[in-house]
């Protein structure tokens, strides 16, 4: 199934969405999570990284300008507050990066990512909101290689670390799938993954990465860069 358009369509509630089943354990949807979440079966947990709405304020490093990946300002110009509210309405164990940009309930367990190789013009750390009743925790690790075509690609080891807080979660949903790092972490930790992405270009990027990762068990391919 190929999606020709690279533009994210305006949302029309109730419009059809596209579902691609990559394996018994990996399914990805092309569409708005507000329309798709109510149609899903049981989901044990949510691990996600929505756009933050920083727009032109995201100017660190090589981001914040038009390049071969497109215009970052356009992609991140508006935070998806209504979509995030729909995710919180699932009332599932949730880890949401950039939670400090949204209206979320108080939490004593914030996760932080301390970027050990960050350039001075970029944020040296990021925060993830959780609805866990446990102490806050920190992960120290590199930003990684942004080689997929997504400006804010999260490192797979970071998302795998997030999953370590969800030992009983067999089915994990990422409503803002982006380049698919959460899905790769789910594959590597033996979990079912349900991804949702409304941007056609990023949907295809995630699809290619996930297909490549699924082939790792069959062919001696090189793992995805992180």
C-alpha cells in the first residue's frame, strides 16, 4: 500500500483511515489519532512523543529550517492539544515526551533525557510526563543519528528505556508515531505495537523502518541507526 500524497490532510471526523498490518504484532494506521483511538481494541499502555508546537523557536543544531527533510517550522507550528487530550482520555499507563508543553495532571514521576552530546544551541534535556506513582527518573544518552528523515527522531534506546517502566504492557500504542522509534523498541522487547501517524511522509518512513526491523529475525540485516 503506497500513499502518494506527502501532505497531512485536514481532519474530517469519521473519515476513513488506512491500516497496514506488517506482522501479527505490528499494525500501523495512517490518520488522525482522535478518529482511530476509539476503534482500537485493548491497549495496555501509551508511549509517545507528539509535536510540541515550538515552531521557529526550535532553532538549535541543524533543526528549525528548511532542509532535505522539509520545513521544521511548518511541521511543528501547532501543538496538538485536542489530540493529546484524547490520548489522556484512554486512562492507560502513559509516557508522553514533551508533556511540559501540554495541560497534563500533576505527576511525581517525570522522566528526563539528559543529552550527553548535545550542541549548545539545543536543549540539553527533555521531559516526559507519566501517570506513574513512583519517583522521577533520568536517562543519560546521546542524541543519536537523525538519519530517517524526521527532524525530531527519538533514539531507540531511549524508547526501550521507557518500556522498561511498563513490564506488564504487552500491547503498546504510539498515537504520534513519527519515524517509528517506539515501534522498533517494541519489536526488540517482544511487544505488540500499534502506531498512528497522520503525516503521509512520516508514515512511510516509519513503515520502512519497521519492515526492516521485522526482517532482522529472518535476514542478517544491519540494525537501524538510532
